[in-house]
């Protein structure tokens, strides 16, 4: 009976740890996706600004 209780406690702790581990992995994944999306948006905005500036600087009146 003591062994069964110990195994039950161990299983409960392992299950709780697994849930926390999965939750932490999900949160980390979401955070990394947010950072990647922010970087992509920033780079896209800078690229568009650079292209607009280049177009403005190379524009000639006929």
C-alpha cells in the first residue's frame, strides 16, 4: 500500500511537471513567434522606406 501511494504521488508530480513543461514550451513558442513577426515587420518597413527614398532620390523630371 505504501508503494502504491508513493507511485501515485510520483505519477501526480510527473503529470503536473509535464503540464507545466508543455505550458512553458507553448509560451516560449508564442513569444518567439511574436519577436519574429516584429522583426519581420520592422525589416519590411525599413526596406520599403529605403526603396521609397531610393525612388525619390533617383527620380528625374522629364
